[in-house]
C-alpha cells in the first residue's frame, strides 16, 4: 500500500500490478467486482493495465512491425463475440517491485515486467512508475524494446471508477471536445467520426461503450456537488473509451494509446530497438 496524507492506493504485483483500492479521506474510488478471483480468471476490475493491446482485436491474425502473428490456437481472454480482448497481462504474475518508498508527503513505487509471448512476439519490458500525492495518483507506463525487433504500442488502462457518497444516477459525466469514433455491433471502429463539443450532464440511466479521439484537453470526469474523480491524460493517450454498463455502480474512463483494433489495422506507433515509449495519466480526487 502507498499512502500520501489522506490518500492511499493498493496494487497487487502478483495479479497484474492491478490497482485494487484508491482511498481518499476514507472513501473508496475504485470498483472491484469479483475481487481477486475475477482477476485470476482474466477479468478486469479496479485499475488494470491492458497490454500489449487495449480493448478488442477484430480477428485472430495481425501483422505488425513486419511480423505476422497467428492467434487462432492461443488461449486468450475473449469478449461475447469471441474476439481477443484486453491483451495478455490482466491478473498475470511476474511483476517485480524495484522500489517503494515515501518522502515529503509523496509515495512512490517502481515496478517492471518482461514480456515475450507467442501472441505478441516483440520482446520488451514494461516499466511502471507510480506516484501518489494527496488527492492524486499518477501512473507513467514505459515500453522498452529489449531485442532487435521493433515493438508495437497499443496499451491502455481501464479504471473502474466510482463517486463515493452518491448513487450512480446522481453522478455527472464531463467530457471534453472530441471526435466520436463510430463502432459496429462488435465494438470495432467503422472509420466514421463525428465531432462532439464538450459536455457535462447527469449520468442518470445512460449507458456508454464509446470510443473517442481526444483533442488538446484530455480530462474526463465523474462527479457530484460533493466529490469528483477525474482522469487526466497526456498527449501519448490521444484516445479514450468510456464504458458505463447498465445497472452497475461504476463507470470506466479508459486512456488508450491507440484506438480499438489498431494492432490489426496496422496503425500503431513502433518502439525502435533499445528505445522506449512512455505515456502518463493521473486520477485526481476531490
């Protein structure tokens, strides 16, 4: 557990380095449906890293960095349509914590994981730097290419957020000006885009499973008059998925380095051998 004044965060290195608690002034801001057993089964909850790809792939073959990859005989977590979803690392063991400590009211943790899998044959190391300040959790994710192969970048995070002290129907969702990327029935981008202005409106009974290309302002917020939780993403996270399923007491505001299915579509950044790519976001509490 990391602690900074009134704020505490708990991550599980043996289960995907997943965040399972984010307390501020004694109130919980993460939802963890199913608990550790669900993580072990490959289900997302809390604050999970989705890597090497976020969201779903449109098929079981892809070509990236000049390499053809066949997933047809691989055991992968899939969605209701049988599409591979959320990468390979949800609930995975193997993370090593390289540093943990606190000074001057700020708690820090560094952890890493080496990745080289048949389903993603691009050797790399993921380095996670966590900084906890009062009311603010910062996560910097770095992919380091560790072989002669270039490494495709398609990761993201999936925060299951809640606003304590009020039912979901009373939460307000605030989104910046953005482009709405239209999806087909399988949740895959069709290529269509619609510009949408900034908005702030009660969540009520609305549901979402929507993908957005963000502009210069990359802040997404859930809140009430008494409390607020926001995701602040840097320029390396130009996309976000908003997922609010019916009847569930959480909303997911998900920073993503690339849009859904980019690994199959081929539109991904590449990390050159011995080089690195970093992306940062923060969860800010009020």
